[in-house]
C-alpha cells in the first residue's frame, strides 16, 4: 500500500497536485520513503536475529542432549558400581533424597527437564566428585571412565554454560529487534493511514 501511494505521488502528476493541496509536498513523500526503508530494514534485521536465535538454540539443545547422555551413563555406572556405598553415592550427588537427616538440602540427580542451572550444578558436582575422590576415580578408570574422559566431560559442561549464555543473548537480541521492527512498522502505518485519509479527502473535493 505504501509503495503504491509513493509511486502515485511520484508518477501521477494529477494525484501529486491534489495531495499538494492537502499539505503533502516533496518533503512529505521523502519522509514516507524513509519510513518505508526503515521498516524494511528493521524487518530484515529481525529476520537475521531470528535465524541467529534458531541456530544458537539448536546448538544449545544438541550439546545439552550430548552432555546429559554422558552424565546419565556415568551416574548409572556409579549407581551400579557403588551400590550400598551410601557415602560415596552422596558425594556424587546420587542419593535418593533431597534432604539429609537434619533437613539440609543435598544435591541429588535432577530430571532431564529440570532448570538448566539445576542440571549444570549437579553435573559439575558429579564430575568433580568422580575426579577428586581417588578411590572412586580409580574404580571408574577401570570401568570405562579414565581421568581424561572425566576431565573432558567436566570441560564440556563449562562449554555448555557458554553456549547457553550465547543462546540467551541471541534470544534477548531477537526480542529487541522484534520490538524495533514493530515500532518501525507502527510509525509507517500511522503515516500511511494519514496519507490515505488525505488522498480520500482530496478525491472527494
């Protein structure tokens, strides 16, 4: 609609003359063209931000899934190897209760769908305990989890935190770009409606 109106103003002398009588001169049309360009630009920028957000989200979800699988396998291995060793399972965050006898909260294995910070806190705790308790580390090394594997897994958790941060930034940027796009189109539409109303009045005269 805006492009058609601007086209008529530029290429239809009769229309341009009628609109000039309503106060729409060269400066008015140039302003409309600027608003149209700003709206299109804001729309393109928002589309790019949306694509960046989608890419960041896909990367985050893929890495989170990979790291969750590894930590889950380690947890199940520990539960099997250390069955009955309540103290060790407690150190690893693999006890079955959320609170100890004194009512103090303890870290325990969260659900996959738990909040990101909760899952990461547990994974950090699991890998740290698996490496710092030499007896646990020794048994795990003999059962498919050597020290370098645990170190790499712990490093992957920290990398995931950074990926999550980038995803959150991409989401925030996308929201901001969407607001900017909406504001640009709102201003354009307001100008367009006024110009259309002026055109209607001009043709009625």
